[in-house]
């Protein structure tokens, strides 16, 4: 695994811990749907299904991770969510939500984790 892959995996682990700490249940990680792509984390928040995109950046290296949801990325996330629902029996009673977790790793100190709900 290269450095970028390791950074992404570390961020996904932090995100999964954050979701769990806030009472959510992670049910899948790195779930693939053919050529459409990959969902970083699928979780339940009560009776709501949450498709979660995780973006991790080193401080100062690139744009803020929360700026990563472009219109094309949002469309891809919606297609991935539809694929998940199709393969897993449709939407749960609480419906579906697409979230973004942005993680910034400073040179020193603890990672900064932002969780935006309903981004797409």
C-alpha cells in the first residue's frame, strides 16, 4: 500500500470510530459496486441508512476535505447508494442519508474530524 492509500485507510478508521462513538453501527466498509465505485462506510443511524464518504488530508497539503463533494462526486455517491439499496432490499424505514467526514491531520496534535450530514 502506498502512502496515499495508508492515509486514506487511517482516515476511514478514524471515521468509523467517530460514527460508532456517536451511536451509529458500521455495517460495511469499502463496499464496491462494479464500475460505479466504492462506498467508504455504510452505517445505521437508528433506522436510517448512512452512506459515508471519508476524505483525509494532511494540514496545508490540499483543499479542505469538506470541499471534496463536487456535483459529479455527489451524483456518484447517489448512484452508489442506489446500488446498495437495490442489492440489500430497498430503503430502511428511516430512509437514506449521505454524509461526509473530513479529516485533517495536523503536523502536531490530534486529528480534526468534521462530520457533515446529508451532503448529497
